[in-house]
C-alpha cells in the first residue's frame, strides 16, 4: 500500500511541476504574441507597456511558483516516507 501511495505522490508531483512549467511557457507566449502586437496597434506609452508586462508576469508567476513549490514538497514527503 505504501508503494501505491508513493507512486501516486510522484505522479501528483509531476503533474504540479508540469502545470508550473506550462504557466511559465504561457507567460512568454502571451507577452510575445498577444500583448506586444496590441500595444503597437493601440499606441500605448512606453511606461504603460512596461508596467502591463510586469503585471502579467508577476500575476502569472504566483500560481506557477506555488505549483512548483507543491511538487517539491510532495517529493520531500515521499523521501521522508522511504
């Protein structure tokens, strides 16, 4: 039964890590393909562009860092059980 719990925990850690990496990749995609072309079309000021990009990065980095931290904690718990 312990082996099954360890396997499930490792799969959950992998899932959380994949979510975190996916969010980080999504940030780059969103900024490059969605935000920057709209800034050019709308003619926003430089400060508006910079702070908008920073806002999106910080806002998206919070759940990504939480998912990666959760994966690390799951791996740490599995190591303690073994």
